């Protein structure tokens, strides 16, 4: 039987609660540990606010000056923002816009960090024939499962992104209990990618791009009608 | 954070930058300190984070929550900064004192930095008196009796404030079932 909310709160507040399961105690211990981390309580110096404002406004002024210089150069094209090709994917439209923006900079010999990444994408998509875009990540255990570890490969297929997970150190869950894997994007949106009993040699599928949903996590779940993540993460990994 | 402020942030308006810093600056700083273990470096990472956020602001959907987006930038900036600092050549490790701020262990994971952001945000939303009790209890490691003596209040008052504070934290951080 799981502890009541008041018992969980009491434990969190430092009381001894014998009715708490080891799993629940471990989850709450992780939060208690986080509350003891210095970074949670460290205050930035008052001067940092002005430093940040100055850094951003100087960067904005530098960019405006750069645009003004490029516009004044004879023969240089003004930064253009072409409309994406009709029917093209939105990411392709953004890529074309970014290329057009940096063309004057390239002509002036100014470094453009995005150019290298653009070239990689173009080569991959222009070669023709079947290409499998693939990523790999290490997955690590959490305070709930400190001994768990493994790896995952994420491969672009016609059906979506195939995720092959191979992790050890997690006990098998059966019956009403199971594991569920999730992908998460920078905005914190969670997308479920599959459920399983054992983390060794699992194939999952994602309908969202792993290039945007770069964080993989596995949670302990119970078949109680609640489709949401339990929050009890046992494995995590990120494409960097 | 209203859309007008976000739009002005994209334009590099100093007042908008200041408004967004006041909303999220502490959280970004907390992530940087957690990643780097050094306040000076954390200040630099905080500045870099806001500059990067400004640069990327034009591509962000105005309807999207700015907090998680900014948190992701803070995490990446802190981890990238850590890696660059780790690759710098310097004195042999044996010649450096163990408590030298430049000597850091493996960086906190992206997951840990995410937790720091979430916990810092929840702690920041507590009333001042409750937040102080949580800080004394978890960061200073004090008992309820010691906290009561320090604050000059009854132990019962400390216990009730502590329970309320932890209920708020558990609710905010999803540790309650009902």
C-alpha cells in the first residue's frame, strides 16, 4: 500500500514515516538531496543584472551595425529572407532563409558558424539512395535506479524514428507494472515512444524527430488508467 | 511573461532584457552554479545564456513557454562551457589543491541541471518565512529545534511552516499522487 500524501510530505519535511516503501523513500530522498544542493540557494550578485543587460544590448547593437555595414557595401545584397519553396518542409524553408542571410557575410569573408552544419545536412540529403540518419546516446540510471546503464541508437526510418534501447540494471516489471519510454523537447513536451517489461534489447518507435526531442527517459508506470508519466525516472539520456 | 515583452526582448530592448532577467536570472544562475561549481564562471555562463537566448529569440514561437526554452539554453551553455574549461591545459592535477575552484569532478548531467531549475523555481515561489525554514533544514542541516532557536519562534510554528512549505514543494514538483 502506498503512503498517503500527508505521510509523503511528513517524510519530505524530515519526519520518520515507517509506512513509506523503499521506492517511495528513494524518490523523496532524491528531492531532499536536491534541496540540500548549494546551487538551489545561491543568489547571483546584484551586479549581474546590469552585466546581462549590457551584454545583450551590446550584441544587439553590434548586429544592427553589422547589417548597416553590409547594406552600405556596394553590390552586396541586403539580407534576404526568401519564402520557403511551396510544399517544402518548414525546416527546409528555415535552412534556405538562413543561407540567404549569411550569403553577404560569406562574401565578406566573415565566419559563419552555421555554414558547417548546413553543409552536412545538404550532403546527406543530396546523395540520393537510401540514407539512414542515426544518433547514439549513453543512458544512465537515476537515484531511483543508480545501477542501471546502457545505450540507445536512434535511426531514421520511413515509419519514423526507430529507437533500439539496450540497458541493464533494471529489474523486470510485469503484470500491472511496466516501463515506459519518453522523448522530451527543449520546451519540456513529453511524447511516449513505447512500453516494455525488460530494458535489454528493446525496440521503440517515435513519430516525432529526435533532432527536436533530444532527451530520452524511461519511467516506472502502473496500468491504472493514468496515461501521464509517473515522474519516477529510472533511465535518462540526451543527444548532444 | 506577456508577448509584448518577449517581442521587445527579441528586439534587444534593455527594459525587456531586464524584465526577463528578473524573472529567470536566478534560475539560470542556479543551473550554471550546479554545472560549474564556481560563482565567477556561473556569472559568465549566465551572461552567455541570455545573449544566446536573445540570438535565438526570433525563431521561438511566441506562444511557447519561455521558461523551459531558456532552461534548455542554460543547460547547454553550462555544459559546453564546462567542456571548454576542462580541455584547457594547465598545471598537473597533483600540484593543485583539492579545493581549488578549477578542480571540478564530472559535470552534473543534463537531467540534474533540469532538476536544479525545477527545484529552484519551486523554492523561489515559497513565502519568505517558509523558504527560510526549508533552507535551514536541508541546506544548513538544522533540526526543527535548532531552527526554532535561530528564528526565535516556537518549535510547533517551525513544524507547521515546514509542513506547509513541503506540501507546496511536493505539489509543484509532482511528488503527490492525489
